[in-house]
C-alpha cells in the first residue's frame, strides 16, 4: 500500500468542512483500506476523490488528525 501523509505534525491547511485530510492515496481501494485501518483504531474517517490527478483523500476530524498521522506514519513503505 502506497500513500502520502503530511510530513510535519499539526493539522493540515486543506480542510473539507469539519474534516481535514490525513492522507492522499492513488486509488479508492487504498483509501477504503486506510479508512478501515483508522476505524479499527477508533478513528472516524471517510474518503473522497480530491480530483483525478490528485487521487483520493482520507479525511478525519481535526481532533483525530494527530493520532491518524501517528498510525499512518508507522506503516512500512
């Protein structure tokens, strides 16, 4: 699974209403897998297509962004 997560801790500048992007992935399947992983750790998440060139965004509530970041950055490449 390959995805890109923001490098520096702290909520990202791009937000989607009440949600913020925790990761950007290339496929819907990968986005759903990342959401399932986060949800298995108690983090509410959803995914949406940013645009075809940018890929899929995994979205979380701002208060869940740091725990989501910690989980995602611990995954192997």
